[in-house]
């Protein structure tokens, strides 16, 4: 493994070395994060699933995102990204949960939430009783067309997970 290897390969090697697993909850990326992870041969050693929950109803039903978070903050928000990551992690019983939610465009943006706005949620399941489990979300705005926003968001989600593993 080298620093020039794609993030999905480096991340997969780290997960395998640490005997950890990951599940993904995707909204704006529509399955791209899971696709990147499964591009790596042997990814079944650490990859459990990718849930594409595009609508609010899907986020409620498949991931356990609360109606209050969706009402109070909107689907594109840090609280929802955290709940998505936590929901997929807990449902899959994996070490890590990663989530993406955002506005890929070209329409749908506002002054407060512009096109290209993305939140990535990462949730970690520490050993029981350690008190070290967490769910965090980070915010970023990408420039470009819909395809660019989606692909950059998917790679950023993997980089964010790698950073949290450090």
C-alpha cells in the first residue's frame, strides 16, 4: 500500500488490518460510496452494505433518522448525517457507519443551503462499556455539475472515514 493508491484501497487495507467493518448510508451519492468500496478485490472482508435512502421516508424507515431532525434541520444537515451514519452502523452491527447527504444540483439550493453542500457523517462503535463510541458530521461545499458533486462527495466520505480512524 502506498500513498498513491486510491483512497478506497488504502481504507480497505486499514479496515482489514484492524479487523473492522463498515456500512454506508447514502443519499446524494446514490450508491457511489459503496461502489468505490466494492471496487477493491476482497472488500467482502470489511464491507457490509450500502443503503441508499434518498427520500425522507426512506431515511426514517431504513436508517432510523428521527422525524424531529428532518423537520428541525432538513435532510441536508449535520444532525441527519450523524443519525444516518449511526443508524446504518447499528443496523449492520459494523464498527463504522458512513453517511452522505447533500444537494447535488443543478437545482434545489438556497442561500443557506447552496447547490454543492454536502454533509458526511461518521459513526464509530467502540467496545461496549468504553464510552468511546461517537457520531460526527462534517460540512463541505463542492463546485461543479451534479456528477462532479456526487463523485467528489463519495471520495470525500472515504477520506473522512480514514481521518476518523487515525
